[in-house]
C-alpha cells in the first residue's frame, strides 16, 4: 500500500496512476541561523529542526513525502518522494516519473 502524505495528488506518468492526498501532511520544520559574513553580506545556514506528522513504519506500507523530508530521514526505507517532475508549457508540474527512495 502507498499512502500519500503530501498536500497534492501525485500523478505517476509511466503507470498513469493518480495517488490522491491522504488528508495527512508531513512537514519539515527548518531552522535558519546566521553562520557567517562575506564581504559584508550575512550568510545563513538552514537545518531541519523536526519532521511533523510522519507515522511510524508499518509493514507493507510506503509513504509519499516531499524530497526534503526524504533527504532528512536517510534511515527510513519506507519513504518515497516524487521522481523526475514533468511540467506543462507554463512550467506547472503535471506528474512525475517514478519515485525516489532511501533504499
């Protein structure tokens, strides 16, 4: 089973499958702090403070999350993020080709 934990329908184009949002959304909470200055410009560093709304792993379940959440949790093998994004002529996302994972 695949559960979409994003706010958007995920259209996977190679199979023609539309995966609607589940109603639960996982959010990454970034923290930004000034880390340096260069030529008088402030330089900021961002890191993730927490991930909110992600369920515990469940046998036989994969969760679709954002690429940011996927990257922040490299030990979670049950997460998927949309693969290469396809865009329309107005540069709006219309679907993805497969998924990315930490497998």
